C-alpha cells in the first residue's frame, strides 16, 4: 500500500501528479526524510486540531512548530491539538503516524502556513511508512484549494540525528549549505516532464511506449531525440520515423530516458549562451562527458561496480551546479565566465574561489559549483551516484561513497580538457585515475580517441540543445 486509498482516489480525481519515493520502513517522518534523502525544509507535515465546531488540519513545514494561538486568531476559534492516537482514527486507510497533509482527501478543512505558497517543491507522507510523495508547487496548490492561509508556524533548527547528510569537509555538509540556500533563495524544482521521465526510469514496469508518449509532449525534445538517433554516432542505416522507433531500434530505453531527463531538467535554468561556461560550451562538455563516461565504464573491471547506463547520467548531470550558479547568482556567474575566458590556463575551482569571495554568494557557494550542484540533484531525488559525482568532481583524491563514479567523471574531464573541451583542470594526469579504476592506460586513451572521432555529431547535438 504505497499510497493510502483515499489519498490515491483524491489525487486521481483532481488529476494531480505525484512521484513515489520508496525507502526502508520507518516509524517517523524524520526517519523517512533521512531514509529517502530528501530535504526536511521542503517536507510537509499535518497536525489535526479540534474545537466544538469540529476538526481542522494545519499544514506546515516539517522543521517548523505549529503556533495554535496564531491558528485561533486567524480562524476566530479555540482549538486544541489531537493526540497521535486520536489522529489515527481519521486516517483509517493509513499506517500509524503516516498522515498525508491533504485534508480534502479526508473531508477535513485546512489551514496552511502561507509561506508555503512561495515554494515549488514538496514532499509529503503517503499513508504508508515506506513511501514519500514528491509534488511540484502547482500540484500542491491544487491539493489545498480553498484552504485558509496564515502565519501559523515558527521555524526551529532541525538536526538530523540519523546522519543523512554527506560531509564535504570536516565541518560542512551538503545539508548545511542546502538549508542556507533554501531559506534565502528559490531553488528551481525539477520541471514536470523531467519528473515524469525520472518516474519512468525508476519504474521497472515502464514501457517504451510510455517513455515515447512523455517525450512527444515536448516537440523540441522529441526532435532532439530523433536527430540523435539518426546521427552517425549510431550508424543506423534504416529510417527512424518516430520516437518509439528511436528508442526501440537505435538508442535503447535507458539512454533515451537519461538524455531526455537531462535536457528537460536544464530548462529550469536561465543562463547566457556565450562564453566558456555559457550554454553552448556547457552542453558540448556535458554530451562529451556523458558519452566518454559510458564508454570508459564499459571497459572497467566488474569489481569497480560501475553501471554504464548510470555512468552516462553521471557524466550528463555532474556540472548542473554551473547552471544553478548562473540561475541564482547572475552577477557572479557573469564575472566567472569572463575570468574563465581570460584565464583558460587556471582551474575553474581557483577562479571560483576568487569570484565567490567577492559578492552576495560568498557564504553560500564558496565550496564551488560542484557542492551546490550536489544539493540540487539531491533535492531532485536523483541517485546518490549522481549526487556524489556532482558534489565531489572537483575534489582531487576523493575517497568515499560512490568514489568510482567520482573518479570516472574526473577522468573524463581530464581527458576532455586535454582536447580543449570543458572547464575543469583539477587533474592534469589521467594515469593515476585510470589506475584507481583498474583501467589500462593505453586502453583508456584509445577509448577517448574513439569518442572524439564522433565530435561532429556531438557538436551538432550540443548546438541544438543550447538553442
């Protein structure tokens, strides 16, 4: 029972799309947040209140504390909080404590913390202690149509005793920086079409037809997939007439899903096309990196435990932090772009330290675009291999979780930089990385050479994506 019956029926009637995030069975919302690796700050909770006129559901951020006096003042009533056991009697189709903050599904009027209306991503309980639900701002507003709004909560620090945060150095974790970013800036949610594609990727029963149908909802995305399938990269001699044939005959489900998700997700950002960090250069580096990571992964020994399909996605998304920097901090990004163009011999990490110490972003992104890219990808609930590779790809000598994926991205960036592609120069010699991955040096260099032979098609595709 991943979704409570009444909740599922309500979502279906209202045509509200949610994404299921499955995790190990837990006994509290805090544990669910940690197990699912989602941000507590964008997770919602509900509290049931009652007076002589009946019950009301209050909806507020999980780390916040409900101010019942404020609720009484807004509604002109005299509420008392129900106990957990009393609340469970309303949620007859839910497991204990797994109460969805959707009053309309249970016939209960709602009052909502008004600050939530400025938010575009939410996680809620599903009624089952093994599943959270992700929804975007539009879906959330549809679920609480007609609710009363008010300042009904106070914020409190939310620590995570179960240690879900990934530590970047001895003092700062991904969640430390994420909390600051989410409080001060409006982080872009994953676009709806990208969410749907991700949902299909994680669904073992998803079909090629379903993927093609989602992609065809975006004509420009469908056209890019078709051009990709017809390119010399795959040397398919027959005719490709539609997206479903592109998936079935040429590209395969996983490859199409990953590249479509990357293209769709990038539409959440607005950055310039020009310069060494602009969209043109970004997509060129991204596509080369994805292709090279996948080809290298195919030659790694089995004990490296690197999946070629996931390696492609890792290469495709590892630099998304640059898009977020450009989106949130356009002035700093503009300066970063100019300095990178004027000093191509300097590592981007060194230039970032100069720029991020000068402007309004200095306290938040001083660790570089990799760190905040990892924050964004975790918020979007992407696989931990993708999160870690984005967050750590600038960290030379990284050892820890998903280290082979991190080393693979670093190796790809190193090989590409020698060919004038990409913005990274933190590892100049590819041999140590190949040794750590168990890849013979001659073989790694040959793979890179073969990947670069398809540069015309990759360049053309990059230009289309940046258009």
